[in-house]
């Protein structure tokens, strides 16, 4: 019951993910690694048997060392893309991701800034929304500059 919500479907995969929107002092907390030239949201896959809300709280705790509460759901993104080539194939992935605004206390400071989910080691990085660094999801920079109280749905299709 503790497996990631990634399911093989024909020649592709269905993936359910969560992401945390952690904003403090006009900066956004993101994750990076030495393999990629971009940053991505704190978060990960939903495990079978947990809700998206439970998953984002768990992922934030795993990646920052601090348990944060959810403020609200901000975005839902459907994404069709081809995964990295492994074993000579590039699988089509259909991913549904839920991005939650987190309640961030004034004294929030991640207890760890380097962790290892798989390989390579991942690190946390605070960025300005005006930073030139490439980030995923790519709509964060524009949308988080003027947050709204409604949930926004995005669809990306790279097939």
C-alpha cells in the first residue's frame, strides 16, 4: 500500500504528483540537482492509499525536515510528456499534479538543504520570482506574482 502512484498503461505511464508552494520574504523554495539545469517544486509522487493533501505534507517534511500545514490548493496541471530515455525507450507519461500553497511561519527555515531521493543528491534553493533560472512548473513565475484565491487548471501536451 505504500507504492508511488505511477501506473504502467499500455506503452506509457500515469503519474500522480503533488507540489508545495512555499513562499517567504518574496522568495520561492525550489529543489535542484547537479544533473539538471532547472529547479522544480518541493514535492513528489502520491503514494497509494494517501490523499494529495497527505502526500504534500509528507513530501515537505521529507525534503525540508519541517511539517507545514496546507493553506489551499492553487493549481492542477495535466501534463503529457515523454520521460527520459531509459533502456532504449521513451515512454509517454500522463501526469496529474496538484500544487498546494503552504502556510509558512515567519521562523520557517528548512532543517536540511541536501537530501537524496534517488540519484543524484537534491538540494533546496530560495529564488526570486524574477530570477532567470529555469523552473518547473513553468507557470509558477507568472502565476505566483499575482496569486488568486481560485484554483487554476493547466494542460500541457508535448506529444
